[in-house]
C-alpha cells in the first residue's frame, strides 16, 4: 500500500493516534513488531520510512496507542509485510453472527471482524461497527486493490473519495476504486454505524 515518508515528532502526529489501542483485543502492534524483528529492521528505519516518530512507533508496537489507517499502512510498507498477513482468519467459511475473527485495520472508534473471503485470493469481507465520531482518521489513504464496496446496514456514514463526498444512510451502497485516496467517518453524535465492506482483491 502506497504511502509517503515524512518524519513526525510527537507534537505533529494526528490526535487519532493517541487513543487506546486494540479495542477488540487484537494486538496488531505486537504482531508488526514481531515481523520487524524477524526481518532485522531497526525501529528507527521503520519510523523514518513510515513518517512517524520513534516514540510513537515504540508505543504502537506495545499496543499502547492506536494508529490511523494511513499510518498503519505506511508501517506495513516500511516492514514490507502485507496487511492481511498479520490477521487471524475465521476457522471456517461459515461465520455466524458476531463470530468472525476480530481485526484491527486502524482508525478510531472501530470494531471489525472478518466475515468472508478467508483463504480466498480474490476478496475480503469485513463487518464494521463505527462508534459515533469514529472513522478512518483525518488522513486520506489508499490501498492496492481493484474495488471497495461499502454497504450501510444501519446508521450514517460520510465518505470522501478523491474529494467527492457521499452521505450514506441505512441501505445505501457505494462502490469505488480504493487506489483513490479516501476517508470516512460516522457523523452521528449518538448512533453507531454498522457497515459491510468488500475489498477485491484483499489488500496487498
């Protein structure tokens, strides 16, 4: 996933990165640290390539803070690991309600599970609950995939794709090219937004 490299100190990192990590118990930071150590890449090198401070990356690897989606993708790029490689898939292709494997793709106020596409090289399906005010974070991001489809099951979702804005409500579906920088957020002050995402193929 494509990302630029700009060194940031603690005072310039987006506020979204200073929230508690692993909201659903998935320790993505620790897993990325294991990949980094396996590849014998220093934390200084990864921080520089990912455009975050060393102190932030250290806290992230210890799951003390949560990264924005854009920052998480840059860290994966810096370590040269596919984002999908750090997540546990469901054990079977049939996933009952609430039993998909928890996944943390970054952002804030998010609870996500993989509900489809396990072991499938062609697609990945995610069930997301976005808390009021939650979303992808302030920085637009892009992923290496051909198609992203989001369907709003309940609530509201504001999504911006390449500067074009969409306000989605229950029953709405949007398809777009995820290589175009995009952001999204639940604009409600009180109601969660429940969505279903399908990414084709899974993020590389």
